């Protein structure tokens, strides 16, 4: 499991090819740049943490990530009031039409 914190940089010189790599939050796409690691699974606990990774995936013309398993909690899909009821806040709330942007990206 690779998390978004600085401690993940300790993995920089490790050979992770024999492992199934799980990226949490913004560890994807940062793990590509900083660790040169392509994860097998990616999931987030905040919908905002998916935004940068979705941009990378949408620009992936060579389908390098076609086998990446992306886990999106169903509470993140659809109605924002349902999300707020069970999860609280997200930085998407501070973005103009942030929730709508997220919903559009997950449909792609």
C-alpha cells in the first residue's frame, strides 16, 4: 500500500514489481512521478483525491492503465446531499461546480 504521505518516498529505491501495489488517495498519480511505480489498485476516501489521477487516465492514449482497478465508493456517485449526510465535507465543495466535475469525470 502506497499512501500520499512523505513516508512513501522511502519506497523510492525498492523493487516493487513482485508485489500487487495499492495506491491510496493522491498516491496515484504521484507514485508514477516520484517512485516510478504503476499501481494495480487505486482507491480514495475523499472524492477530491481522484481528480489529478483522473486527468492522467484521460490523457492515457496508449492505455497504459487499462488494467488499473479503480475502486470508487458508491456513496461518491450521484447525489451530493447523500454524500454530505454520510461523509461530511470535501474540498470539492470549495470548487465552482466541483461535485458536478467529479461526477462527469467518473463517467468517462
